C-alpha cells in the first residue's frame, strides 16, 4: 500500500506529543469525529461481543473504563447488566448521563482518571473500548492495567478493543530519526 512521506511541517505539534495530551483531546471537533465514525448500531454489536465473549451476563457488575459518552455501558445496562462508567472528562460523563436518561437505563457514572478509581474486587468484568488504551506513557499504561486487575473479582474478565492505532502512535511519532548503523 501507499505510505505517505511525512515532512517535518506535517508532524504533530509539540503539544500533541505531550505525555498527557489525551486529557483535553476528546472535546469539540474530536468528539464530533468520533460520533461521525462510530455508527449508532456499533454499541449493540459491542454489547453482543461482550455478552458472548467477555464474561458479561445480565446482572453482572461491569466497569467501562474509560466510558466516554457511555455508548457501550448504556447498551449493556439496557440488557440487564449493572454498568458503571468512568471517564476523566466531566463533559463526557454529562453526555453519558443524558444518553442513559434518554434510553431509560441506570448506569453509575464517575468522573475520574482511569488510573485512580476507588474500587477493589467490585466487578465481574471490565472493558476498555474505543481504542482507549495506550495514550499514556509506559508507567501510566502499567498503572491503568493494574487498576483494571484490581477492580475485578477473582476470575473476573477483562476485554480491550484496539482498532485505530493512530491515536496511540501519533503522540510517539518521530518524523525524522537519524543515526549510524554498524558502529
């Protein structure tokens, strides 16, 4: 396939490569983009997958970490799952609350960094959907996975989706690297 060549002027701005670029990233036009590229029926397909393969059952306690606007947690709640959603963005959680109310389902929502949730051994399953893993540096990613492990009951199930790797790779992109080989 064709791989476009990147010039230095095409590289992401330094602020985009900040280690915590994701804190303010999911707002405005980026949210509009996500809404446009994720069709509404995708939430049902994602819930189907988690119910079939992710250890999720009606009555299960499930954590959506981070949840964004809650599309999957809401769909699971509509199917009898006791869902909880966590996101660092207060705006995302407010939208999730509105979306859940419009759907007539109860979901517990929490505004928090996904590395700092208060629960231990509280969930039958947890998941990280919407390409939400890998934004942090290695230590932050390890902390997040440690939290994901901590919140699960013994034998609890973890699922993670990764489809759009650009969001993970762009912050680490080095548009031009040079060196000498063989020395």
